[in-house]
């Protein structure tokens, strides 16, 4: 018989003393015959058991590294590696983050990449430059917020007042647009080209009558035609007088420039009401 630490050998076989999991002092014994297939399998399995556990741990670490590679690039263990996106101009793409990333995500990407490529100074400088550019741009945007004109127009168009006003208008046929346009353009040309000492009183009266006629021709309601025409005429004349006297200087020259300019503005409003009001 020959005795070694943990093994007792005889001419019939081997006796192994394996520590049990119950306590450190107890031992399990396994008697194996040299020529037994079970004995050889047991010895082989016992020798590779610890190695299998190490390989599983290594595989898990590889999966984690692959996941990090998908977001931040190559993750080899060499600390002198060059940052693969060092020449990317877009700071967000250089750090591997989206433009909607939070400040915490930006800082986390920066810290990780700095630690990962700490051995290569140009890489560190490129990472720091991208981080600083993003932070400064966000600071500038907070101090000087941009006005989104499209959003402002969309919000205004969806307001109740604007919707209530636009709901009173409709697009007519081309024939109606052409007919009303010719009539009011002719009145405007006569008013500008042939001013009189009394002012464009006749042309304004004709424009009022034409507005009522065109509205009635579309709506077939005399009451609504008169109310629309009279209301538009009064509003446009008061607005034109206020603008020409208080806000805008007279555009046309002459003794009756105020009346002529106000008449042109009145023609425009009457044309809109004659053509698009419903």
C-alpha cells in the first residue's frame, strides 16, 4: 500500500479522500478500480469540473463586452488602443449617443471612453472636445432658446378664435374668383388713375353694391348679403382710416391720397368677403 495526500493506493485500486460540502473536516471516500471505465470517467470529470465553471464565467464576460462594444466601440483590453471614432466630426456620433441623450448619459459616455482610452492622448483629447462641445451647445440653447415658427403657426391655427374665423370662409370656384377679381381690380385702377376733387365716392359706392351682389349670387340670401357687405365695408373703412392716419404714412401723393389709399384697402376687404365668405 502507498499513501499520498488525498489518495490511498493498493494493488486493487485507489481510494480518494474528497472534502465534503457539509463541513471542512469531513471527507468523502471513493474507491475506484484502475481498470474500471467508471473510474476513468470519474477522474476525467473531476479534473475538468473547475475548468468548466471558469469557462462559463469567461463567456459571460465576453457577452458583456460585446454589449458594451455595440454602444461605445471596441473594448479590447489594450489601454493604448486608438479611439475608433477620433475623426468623426459630429460630437454626438463621436461619443456614441443620440441627440436626445440626457446630461447623465452624456457624462457617462464621456467617463467610460476616457477610462477606456486613457493610454492614448489624442483619443482622450477628441473625447473631451466632443463632450465640451455638446455641453456648451446645450448651455447656449438654454440661454438663447430658438423660436420654432412652425410650432407657433400650428398652435395659432389650432386656437379657437382662428378656427372660428376660418370656419366662416370657403374656397369658391375659379369662375367666381376671376369675376370678383376683375371687378374690384377695375375699381381700384379707376380710383388711382382718375382721382377727383370729391374723392373716390362713386367708386366706393359701386364697390359696396358689387360686394352685396356677389355675396347674394353665392349664398342666395339677401339678409346675409347685406349684413356681410355692410359689415365688411364699415370695418375696412375704419381700419384704413386708422392705419393711414396713425400708423402708416400716405402711400400715394396728392390732395386726396388718404381717401384713395383707404378706398384701395376697402376694395381688398370687400373682394375677400364677396369671394370667400360663406
